[in-house]
C-alpha cells in the first residue's frame, strides 16, 4: 500500500469481510490522524470494528425468510445448514477449542481432528455450527457427507471432487467457490505492480499451482478470453477425469490423482490467503460407518485413504480437517490405531446434553418459530415443550427438536 495507507481500500476490504480486524493489516503503519480518518470511514460505511465473537447475533437480525427455512428443516428432523447458532446449546467449550485450532492453522499449521459423538447427539448440527464459526474466522469451508452410494471414503478422487466443489465462502454461501476464489485471486493480483506480481508468481506461489494459475490467467485474458479453456481448468482442478490431450492443451505437466490431490488442495489454501482468507476448513460428516461397508476391500481402502489424509496433511499449511464419526469407528480398529496416527488428544468429544440444555434448545426453537410465523407461544406451551425433554426417554436430540416443532404447529393451528 506504499508509504501512506490507502484508507479507502482498507475500508473496502473490511466491508467485504463484514468487519475490520487490525490484525488483518498488521503490516500497515498509521499515524494518529490516519487512525481518526479510518474510524470515521468505518463508521460511515457501517463496518463494525473487531473480529466477530463466538456468540450468536441478536434474534432480531434473523430475517423471517431465514427463520422459516430453519423451522422447515427442523420440522423434517434435519439440521438447518444455516442459522444453527440460533438454537444451539452447550457447545461453547467445543467452539473455544476449534477457535484455537483455526488460529494455529491460520498461522501456518495443518491440523486433523476427530469429532466423536453417539448417534443422535447432534453431530451434523455441530458441523453446521462449526461451518458458521469458520466462516466468521475468514476460512473457505467445505462440508462433505461421506456415504457409500454418493461419496464413499474408499474413492479418494470422488472425495476430493466433493471437497473442491463443496467449497463455500461467507459472501457466496450458495455458489461453488472454486471459480469465484480463482477469479478474485486473479483480479487482486492484476492490480499489483509488476515487481510484486513477479515475486508472488515466481517465488511465493507453489510450483504445481503456478502452471494452473498461469493457464487460468491466459484463459481469462481481457483481449482473448477462452471460456472453454477456463471451464477445462476448473474441471481439472476439481478432480474430474481429464484426458492427457486436455492436460497438454492447458500447458500442464502432470495428471491430478490421489497421490497429489491433497497437495493441490493445500496449495490452493496458501494461494487464497492473498485475497483475505486464513485457509481452508474441511468438515467430513460420516453418514455411515466405515466398518459397515459391504466388501472388506472397500473398508480397507477407506481406512487407507483416511490414513493418507492424516499423514499428508501434516506437511501442508493452512488446512483444517475434521472427521465427525461415532464410537463404533474407534471400536472397529481399536484406540491403538488412532493413537498411532494422531494421538488421543486430537479427539473432540461431543458430550450428551442434559435435560436443562435440551429444554433451553426447546426455548430457542420456539423463539425462532415465533420469528418465522409471527405467533408467540404461551408459557403453558413452553412448559409442555420442556416436559417433552425428559431424558428418561433416551430420545435423540434431533427427534426432540422435531417434536418441539410439532407441538408448536399443533397449538398454533388450534389457537
């Protein structure tokens, strides 16, 4: 930014993120007058000062449309992919641990964590909660559901494909972020001076990714754009099958496969730091246990792929992997296998919720319901919802939430 800070550019970047964090501009030096001007610009643009906290935003900021989407999902017994913090309870300790992890990953580490949770304890809900948290901490996030019929862990390249095309950013939550990230990278790099561009491309950009980015820059040339070539690069980078002739047409020298896919993912994580992100957060949701696979060869390959992720990820910076599974995963191969791979201290436990915490969830769901419908449940209705949280029923949290919505629906119709 030169000797004098470009205050308008700083405010524009802060507005894109949704807040101004001094740590994002730690290399910029301000004098007293510049600080005062910066504060005035931030206030004028409505940009809050400081990194967002773990706490959820006030319910009044939840739109009616978003509240309806949440209730419609909970009515079906599935977690809402967005707005999970509005009805989440008892997970502050987990978020604090992940907060420390993301700080370390943003500083250059790569971490793998396992989330251990019994069936019905809210595993998928917590993953969506962590997704929101990672967004707030400037990470590109991908949530991948591992299932034998759609994305089996034993097919490494299919998993990689789902990771890459599942990437989302906070400002583009409903669109694949792969092309958006690269486009923003190219745009931001192009405005730099030629010396800095040469330094990034030739010295700082990882070698394998260098050729891919160069091909993309050429395909998006303002004078000779080539959309076919651009789409081919995205197909290649996303791990889809690409012929040797297509690879040569792009000017690349290697085929992307299970041996180098994680390295490319890590190089992408390094590259996107130039456009304001801290890294990549990958959340795996195990829809069915590995040991339930029909063929033992598939099970063995699934474990081998998981070991590959664990071992290779330790070499690559700015990547955070979290694998959500159940106790049966550890029972299948024994805790010794896990301890040898990572150590038992890398396992995050999802503790069962108490009856009081379930009742608090019921209260929060009722508030979201009220926001969605404009109807306010009475104290007696809330009492009935709290009574339904009786832990002696050994009911899944998701079933209790669905029952809460059903009670609200029934009483509202009769009101």
